[in-house]
C-alpha cells in the first residue's frame, strides 16, 4: 500500500463542476486497489466498476447496465492551488 500523488506539468484551470476519476489497470496478473471506507446508512452510489476487455482508446459508456454500482467513500483528493495561492494546499 502506498499514498501516490502526481503533479500536472503546468497549471490547468478546472472550472466548478463534477469530475470523474477513471482508473484502469491493464496488467494481466496484478490487481489495483483504491482506499475506501464504508458509506454507512445514508449510502448512495458513488462509484462504478467494470471488467473491460476493450482497447485503451475505447470510449467508456458510464450509463451501460454492465457497470456494478458501489456505495463506498473513496480515499481520493484533487490537490491544487486555490484562491490565487502560491502553493498547493
């Protein structure tokens, strides 16, 4: 287990809104895990997962019935500069 982060090569403006984090593991035998916690009694669908057999360039159809809905809370955050700050929080 490890905490992994990556910085963008240059500042990128992200407008307010909803962003989807898509993770794809293409290794034949190694699995990929994401830190999660149980959502509790007010759980709602917060993620989806699917085993894909398609090429890397294929389009992801998030509405297809073949996705498995998940209610966990993922341990993911988006680091960045806010309110004109000089360094990431």
